[in-house]
C-alpha cells in the first residue's frame, strides 16, 4: 500500500522504470528527479576558474601554433582545447542531460536510482545519510555514506580516486573524465525536500510500518 508521500513523477518513462525494480509487496513512498534548472556546486569554485585558465592557455597555444605554421603543434593542442571547452561549457550540458534522464525512488526498505543505462539501489536503514539543503531551502541532496573497499590499483600502478575524493566532483558534469572513480550513492538537487526527507525518515525507521 502506498503511503501518500510520493512527490512529482520522474522523467517520462523513467518513473515507470522505477516500478520495474520493485520487489513483491514493495511500493514507492516517494519518487522524483533532479531539478533541471542551472545550478553550481561547491566544487565549481575550483573547477570554473581552473577550466577558464586551461581553455585560455590552450587557445593561446593554438593561435601561436597557427601563426608559426607548425602543424604538429596545432594538432597536439586540439585534444587539450577540446578538454578545456568541455570543462567550460560541455559539462553543464552533460549534467543537464543526466538530470533529464534520471529518476529517484524511495521504498520502505531502500532508495533507488534509475537512468537509461543503469540501476542502483541502497538500503537506508543503519547507514549514515548526509543531507545538504540549498541556501534558499528549495532543493536538497541526499548522500549515503557507506564503508568503501580499498581502492584497487590501476594498470599504471596508481590507486583509483576514493569515494570521498570523487564525491567532491560528483554532480558537476566531470564524471565522464573520472570513469575509474567510485562515486557515492546520492540523490542530487531534488526540488521536493520536505517529502523526500519524510520518506527517508520512514525508510530508516528500525521497526516495520
């Protein structure tokens, strides 16, 4: 039996996708999606100026190479310029796309995240949950903090970024550049804070209800 705290439905099609993953006798007590409005995160305080400097330098490199006529230098700078353009503008388009194609759900036992290519779920009872509200209180993010295994070494002999390190750049659009990172289980920028938090509290209650 649904308990009447469901929020706004997720993106077209994805809201129904959530129900495909429900277990027998399980119901959604809340469903929603990330906001589609333009937002920045605390990590952007570093990423934005860094990306502008990166892009400015690579533009200078390309202009200088074109003036000197050194074809190899021009070709060498193209990937770095593309990376700079992505960090300046492309990542915001990626983030908007992700938000439009992500749905969140909460049942009495777990939280769920569904995208066109993936499904993740996480029990909420007995695990630390970090809640972050926007300054105006209209949006909320929920991050589940779980023990993480020791990061394995990559083929270059370096450890992959830990969950804590990756969390700084989650929801910034930088995720495609950090494919080996272990991003936390999280709902980001939900414009239904009160109902979401009420559902999370119910899902974390020790006794059945």
